[in-house]
């Protein structure tokens, strides 16, 4: 048990696939029995939209109706960044000297990236968008800057604060709403819109930094393994 | 559903307090962190016990998050079963924090452990306090990812592959569970457990949903034949992490299955699923026990024993399901399963903590390294022995009460065929525990190197939990009375059990 095998023999894979095939067929059969108009909560969501502070139903569900799920999801993302930071300590994978060509490219791209991320974040209130999409765009920009050697990740307090910012703001808003309404994440009065915007803005920054951390730690780890001549387990 | 607004506010505290502690612990440096984590442990455990006290005083509590209420929003919910699990996590979690404060010495270990541990605690509390099928999935993710990271934090050629395998199984289990939730929503349009009462498992779509839900949860609970990931992951982790995994984490996915099956499953679905779970549980008991018998390393033996004891939890399903003979005894099988989860948590945490102390003192944990420890580490060996009494189910331990109730319930509901498995599992447990502990009472070999000094906190925390597992048998009335609050069986049946 303790000695792991690197590869599963091909015949075992084939056997497994063959064994799972009937299950897949049974599942397909079951799904085909799905009602043509499945019952759902769309009518409830539409009815409560005016109280949600936003006009896009997806954002209303994610940040207001089921905001608690999203609070825990933000915790999961933070956990991923934190785990990568603690499990793979070591120097950043970014080059030591800025790369002249990539720096030039970034000079053009950076404003566009920031503006797009900002717009997508704001657009979440009334059309598809929000913190997750905006955070991914911001993260892509940060990865580019790291590849160009303009930023080097270090497990400093600043980075840790940045990774936790989204979660910290979410918890703070949750506790603030709790003290005002007696119900967790029940945004008082007409504060829904600004509460959601505050949570999403902070989350965007953290998600961007988490993506950068994951990219940097994974590349640093695989490079140091290659230097040591280790093969992947 | 009684709704005491004044108390229900506090349902969120056992989730928010450890989450806040985890966050702050990732920012702070060593000295401040130690004080913060001590305060966070006290606050988390205290808030959990406070919720227990409120539920005992007022009955089941419900908190509408965001003020929306189910089905649109998510409701937090606590009844007797949830607060028992919450209290179990508070006691074991408090002990783990105490143990870990002496166990981890390097700055890197401490920086890694504390935020991850408090996140794990957050996930466990959040899981025990929710009543929403999708929210269960989110809490499972918090638990699985922090648990995997905690196993991996030791690094090296044994722990890392074990952590990766654990990650893959956990993700596969989550995906299957999530697929099941999607199908449930497609069929019923709701996710709240109380709105789903008796509705799961109808028609081909319902059966497929149920198969996915149960399959995912079984993989996460390590039921035969999906158990292979557990022994390497649990035995290669640092001792406080092993204790948390074996005592608490496997109970989380079991809890979801227990809660949904006796409320949301239709009677026909439960009647179909119950015997299957029973057979798999029986196979797990036997397979885990035999494997434990052949191990030469203490931590691996304890990990295989966890597999075996998980099997017992699943024997409650066929005995407690509706239509299985004497109705009042079904409720006793249900209670017995919960009681087994509680006493196993204390005993198994104590054993892994004792094994951690031995590993620290001797540097190895093969059976020969135990020689002479009866004299040289009496506190630790006592912890191992008292916990062992509960695992072997000897009176007056908590394990005895649980297995005795389950045994009698099986016979009273005309399902005597489970009895040989239960008794056989107990005898096998006695065999594998005595086989290991025997070495502690052999004389110290000549020229044995001196023991590395062990912090007393490690030894005494383990002993306290071992004694608690023993004492649970003497103080079984209170947990049983708590479990009856909001139980899926008439309350007067429980009074007979007392």
C-alpha cells in the first residue's frame, strides 16, 4: 500500500472502462427520463430580483440568494493559493531580469487588461460577468507580468494579505450585515448593490493573486525538480 | 419547524469563528499566532458547545441566511444529530489543537498547519450545520482540500503520493456527489433537505441521482471497495492530522448519508439501499480487520482499524430502515450508529496521538519499537490501551454500548445474520490490538537507545481522549437524549432505549 505504483497497466484501464460502460448507459437512460420542463426556482428568482440589488439573475443567486455558498467557495480558492504557497516554498519561477520584448508588449497590454477586468467586474451587476471572470483576466495579466520578469512572487506578508483580502472583506460584510439585520449576509436596507460590489472587487484582486500564485508555484516546483533530475512520480 | 430567532443567530458562529482564525493565522507571525490559535480554538469549541446547549434547551434551530429562506436561499439547521457531531468536533478539535501546539516545532510546519487546520474545522462545522444538498458539496470541498493539503505538508516519497491519491478519490467522490445533486434539482427543483422529505429515489432519474450521491459519499467515507486510499493517507500524515482525518473527516461524508437517507430518501429507496450498504459495511469490517492483523507498523494498524470501524457505521442502515421488524428497535440501531461515531472519534484520535508520541520518542513505529514502552512510556501505553478497549468493544466503554445496541437491534429486527459480523469484528479488533500492545509489555531490549524526550502534553492529551472513550459508556444517557431531539423516529422509542 505504501509503495505507490507509477503507472496503471493498460489492461486494467481497459477493464475499468469496460466495467464503467454499463453505468454510463444506465445514467444516460435515466437522464433521458428527465421531464421536458424540469421544475426549478427560476420563477422564485425572478420574483425576488428587485430585492437583490442587481439585475443579472446569476449574480443575484451567487452573491445574494446563495451568498453563503460563494463565501465558502472563496475560502476554497484562498485555501488553494495558501496551500500552494506553503507546500512549495522556494524561489519564484519568474526571470531575475525583466525581459525587454515582453515588457514592451505588457506596456501596451496592461491598461487594456486592467480596463477589461474592471469592466467585467462592474458588468456583473446587469449581464454575465463578475469577480470570477474579472479575477481570471487580472490573473492572466499578473502571469504575463511575472513571465516578463516585472514581478517576482515572494511569500511576504503583503502577498498573504492580498490572497486573503477577498475572504476577509466577505467575512467583514457578513458580520456587518449580521449585526444590522440579525441574519447573516442579509444586507440591510438598499445596501445590496454596494455590498455585492465591495465583495466582488476584493474577490477579484484575491482571485487574480491566487491564480498567479498557483502558476508561479507550479512552474517553480517543476523547474526545481527538473534541475534535480527527478521524474514526476 | 420551531424557529427561535434569538438563538438561531448563533448557528453561524461555529463556522465564522474558525474561518476568521484561519485567515488571521495566515497573516500573523509565530508568537502572536500561538495566542491567536489558542483563542480561536476556545472560541470555536465554545460556540459549538453553546449551540449544543441552545438546541437542548429549545429544540431544533434554523437560520435563514440572507433573510431569503429555503428554497431560494440556504438555511442553516441544527437538531440533536447535528449538535452531537458539532460537539464531537469541538472536543476532538480542541484536543488536536492542544496536541499540535506541542507537536509541531519548526516555524515552517506551524505556518503550514494552523491555517489549514482551522479551515478543516470550518468545513466540518459548516457541514454539520447545513440543510442544503448543494451547500453540503461546498463544505465537502473545504474539508477535502484542506485535508489533502494537511497530508501533503510533510512532503517526501510516502506522504506526497498518498496525498495525491487521496486528492483524486476525493475529487472523484465530489464530482459524483455533485452530479447527483444536479439530477435531484432537475427532478424536484429544490435543494433544501426538509423540502425534499421522502422525495429522493423515485423513478429512473431519482434512482440515478441516488446512485451518484451515495457512490460519491462512499468513496469519501472509504467503504469497501473504495477504501484503498485511506490507509496510506491516514498513516503517513503528521499525528494531529491523522487524528483529525480518522476521528472527524470520514464522519463528515457518513453524516451526509445518514442525514439524507432517513429524511430525504423515499421509504422504497431506503429499503433498497439499506441491505447493500449493510453488505458493503460487513465486507469493510472483515477486510479492514484482517488487514489490521497483518500490519507491522502501529500507525498502519490504526489506519486499517479505521477502515474496519467505518464498516460498523454502515451496519445501521439495514437494521434501522423502515419495515425491518420491531419498529422501536430501528431507532436504537440509528442511535447506536451515531454513538459508535462518537466513541470511535475519541478512541481513534487517542490512538493516533499515542502513536505520534511513540514515533517522537523512538523514531520508528514498527512493533519491535514498542518493546519496553509499558515501563518507559506508561501514560502513552495507557492511552493506547484505554482507546483499544473501546475499539474492541469491551464494557464499559462507549464502543461497547454502541455495538451492543446494534447487536441487540439486529436480532430484535430479525436480521440475526449481521450478528456474527459484529461479534467477529470485535474479536478481530481484540486480536490486532493485543498483538500490537503485547510488545509494549516485553522487557526493554539490552542496549536500547534512550528515548527522545516527549512533551507531556502529547502523552496526556492522548490519555484524556482514551479515558473519554471509556467514560462515554458510563455517561451514555446524555448523548442519546440529545440525539433524540428532532430525530426521524418518535421520541418515546428513545425513552425505551434509556
